[in-house]
C-alpha cells in the first residue's frame, strides 16, 4: 500500500514539473511573438524619408494619369496648363505641392532593374508625375497597384528602377484629376435675392416667363410686390411662391469648366440654346457692411436709395445634357459674355426652368376686404343687386338696391364666398367660347374710386368657368362653387 502511494506521489510530481515547463515554454513563445509583432508594427509605422522639396521653387508639375496628361506651370502668378494656358484651380495645385513637400515611404522592396515590376503594376503605371524645380532638378514618381493592406497606398518607383517603395495615398490622390477637374471655375454668381428687380425664363420649346419687382412703388404693408409680365399681362404674383423661385437663381455654382475659351458653342447646344435665364439685379454701393447684409424683409421694407444701387444683368444660356460615368446627369451652360462652357446638375437646371407660370401667379380672383369698398354690384340671370356700404354711428350698414339690410352677417357671408374663389388652371384656347355669356358678374367699387369687374364666363369644359378679371381672362375657376354662390344669392335676396 505504501509502495502504491509513493508511486502516485512520484507521478504527480512529474506532472507538475511537466506543466511548469509547458507554461514556461508557452510564456516564452507568447513573449517572443508579442515582441516580434511589436517590432513589425514599429517597422510598419516607421517611414523612410525620400526627399524634401521647397515647394516655392517648383517650376513645373507634369502629370500622366488614366484621364490624360497635364503639365502645370506658373504664369503671372497663376497656375495654368502649359499646352492650353487654361487657368487651374489654385487649391487643387496647392494640394499637390503640400503632398510632395515631405515625401516619405512606408517600406522598400529591393528589385532588379526593370525586372519583377509586373507584380506591382509598375510596368504600366496608373499614375506618374515629374516635379521640376527652378534650378532644373527633377523628382519622379511612378505608381502601380494599390497595397493589399489596411494602410491605403500604392507601390511606387521613386527616382530609381532598383527599389520598389510602398507609399501612402497622400502622394497619389491629388494627382489623379483630369484637366477638366483641375480647371479654375469662374463666372459664378452670388446675387442677393432682395436685390433682384426682374427675371425671365425663355424655353425654346415651351413657355416664356417674365416678372418684375414693383415693391419700390408700394408701401411696406403691401403683400403683392411682384408682377408677372409674360406670358400674362400684369397678373400679380404670389410673393411667397415667387421668392421661393428666386432662391434657385441667387447662387449659381458650376460643377466643372469643360471648355475654356470655347470656339464652337454649337458643340454643346449653346449657339442656339434650349433655354435662357436672365436676372436683373443691383448691388449696393457706398453703404455700410451692415446695410449690405440685412435680410430680405428689412431690405424691402426700407428700399435702398437709387444712388446706392449699381444695376447688372446676368444671363445664362442652357444647352445639351449628358450623363457622366457614374450615372449623374448634367447640362452644359454658358454665361453671356463668357467664352467658357460649364456644367450644372440637371436637377439644378430643372428648378430654374421647369415650372408653370400659373404656379407663381396669385390664385385669388379678388381678395380685397369689404371695408376697402364703397359697395359692389352682383349680376346673374338678368338680375342686378347693388350693394352699398355706409358708415352710420361708427358701424358699417349695408343697403341692397336702396333697402337697408338687417341680416348683415348673411350678406357678408356671401361676400366671403366670392372672396375665397381661386383660379385652378390656365384656360385652353380650344375650350374658350367666343363672346361667351357671363354667368355671374361682380363689380367691386373700391374706396379709391377704382372699379374692378370680375366676370365668370361659360366655358367648353363643363367643370369650369373662365374668369375675366378687368379684361384678363387667362384662368379658370371651379364651376360648382360659382353656381352654389348664385343659388345662395338668389335665396338671400328673396
């Protein structure tokens, strides 16, 4: 029995020693592995200094990428494309200079000259550029395929054919732009909406629209500050809706300049444009910064003196459209007076030109309060009722055909029903009845002495009446509402 116990103790001791040795080996292995990974991580994060460039001494940047070739030089302190003398965007060029000012690599891979470059994509570089300094010194870079690592970058050859480098994307991305993408965009316009005095939209195969600001002629309490002059004559515009439309013209930012100094606008559909937008506006001169930046309501409530206004016109021709490689739609445009062709998104152009004039017209047929009238006449079915408003003992008293009305509330309800009439759509010439009879005529006698005659005329489509408002008969209104008013007037008068 004792012998068995002794044997068990020996076996247990051996196991303990073996476990201790195992733990020691595993611990050393893990420590070595951690140290190796740390060393690799440190090596990966370390960078190799390739060259430092004084960017103020850069004379030329010659780029070849998948989009073409651009050679950037400075002329009269402006960066231009050497071949076309197209002005280039200063910020884009500065991004390139910032990138190469301190050029570092992540690691190096020794290679035989001209051999083994295929596996890195360096036999056919996706991008190459040469930086030429004022003293003639050149710095070259050629880039191959992207790195298959968490670090975003590329394999590259830098001034040598015997060493492959891995470099950050910082040295790659700024140089991937095309000449079009690099071209400086000019001719953009920022217009304060409150200083627009007129605008028009002419569509080659569609509507012509024009409106003018009349707020300077009115008091600050007047709501209707715009008048539509085409395709209607003198129709009031809904001020809120028109101001919302103006927002589409106040800041025009082009996507790209696709043709600098264009010699043939017809190539872009701009010699005979599909549409033209024209904005008349003024800028404020001789005024404080505070007055120049006041909001639209304040600006229109206190008109800018004429001597502080400098008037200008911006006109934009709209040509053909196209879809880019990513499926986005754009339109070629050309500002009048410019020889450049730019692009705007199709959505932006649609907001500028694709609206119906009636959308901006004031829909109210007659919207003056009864207190602004001395009276009104109502005529239908050969009947005529003359309503007079008189002030007696500081109260409004109404007479119909000379007889005082006791049911003032009932009479005013009838007036309110007509007050709520609105236009619904434009009259169709094919449905207009020549010399149509008036189903209902209301003549409003305003306190100013002006008379406004509104006639509701028979119309080809039995769902509508044509509205003739002091001779303007562009619109229709709902037939049922007018017929219902006639019935109510007839009942009240009886």
